[in-house]
């Protein structure tokens, strides 16, 4: 007989917003479905969202619907969250999975070399859209009266307590996201809404495929476990935070970095990506 611990999200309705069709977002969508949830996969790329939803359906592990939305468009976000709620008859969990730096072609430069456009890009895609998603989801949770779980995806670059040379905007956005996560936990805890962050370190996604092999090896050597994490490692932590296994976990940051953030000196992101 299947137990709740084997399917910790049995019967839950989860929306993975932003990049749910690729990279870490894809892994979170698949892992949530395999844990028993119905999943709304939100991505700006319709083909990616559809492919992920079709994979879930083909595996027979749960219901899935693809939704196309640009997280820079507040109207798109509102429509996607409403559509997920309509498709499943409500929501129990929301994951804001989009984020990062390398995938958005923002240069590694010192602060005075940042353009307004690059700064805005980093904030749009790492924290501003999260505010919009949460603003759309919380009234649904409150109206249902059954609480809910919000999981943000952060980064060691903003939560490990060190500076982020050449990535000032990214570090600032992720640090702000950590503060937002904790504030939401306090503001809405009495409504039964938990908000936590999963904070990855270097993760082996396609967006870092251009990392020079020598730098990649050095990064692996700096991690106490000796390797970068996988998208599935991050996804497993997200599923835990969404589930009742974390029923009394609120306002916390869970590092998924192989121990990288608990040592000194921490490496800089500078030079990680070979753009030559």
C-alpha cells in the first residue's frame, strides 16, 4: 500500500510559475507530480510547458496542465494563477521557480558598469515577478480557508552571508527574496500559509553548460560533497517544503548546495561562465 510519505503531495494542487517547463522548474514540476500533486506548468515557452505536462500525463503520475505566461507581465501572471485554480478547483501550493543569472545573458561586471536595463532584467526575473505571483495566490489561499504553501527558489549568491562580486544585482535580488519570504511567513502564518525558500548552490543545468571545464572542476572541488547539485536535488527539497512533512516549517531557508555556503572563503561567481 502506498503511504503518505511515499506520495507526500497526494491530492495537492500545485502551480509551478516561471520556467516550469525547463531546468530546475521542469524538475520541480515532474517531482511534484510524482509525489502525487496535480501540476500547472507555467512557462513563457508554450512548447516547453506542453512537453512537461505531456511527460507527466504519459507517466500516469498525476494531472497536469500547461499554461503560457510571461512573468514580466502582471496580467499574464494573474491569468495563469487563476487558470491553474480553475483547472484544479483550487490551489494548495505555489512555487516560483524562475531565477538565475547566466540564462539571461547579463554580464559579470562591477556595479558602475551595470546598465539600468541589465539591473531591471535581474530584478524582474528574480524577485519582482515573485511579488506578483504571491499577490495573485494569497487571496485564493485565504478564501479557501485551508492554508497553502509558498516556496521561493533563492541562491547562495544572496543567502550565504557574503558579498557577490560582479553580480551585485543578482545577490541583491536574491537577498531581497529571502527577506520577502520571511516577511510573508510572518504576515500570513495565522492564515495557515507557510512560506519557505529553497536556496541552491551551483546546479548542473543547461544554462551553465558553457562553463569552461577547468572552472567547472574548480567549482566542484570547492563543494564539500565534491560535486554540483542536480535539478532533481533542488526539486526534492521543494517537494518537502510543499508537503505536510514540513507542516511546522515556516520562514526558513533550506540550502541545497552540498555544504558550499558553510565554509570560507566562498567563491565568487566572477569568471564562472566562459563568454569568450
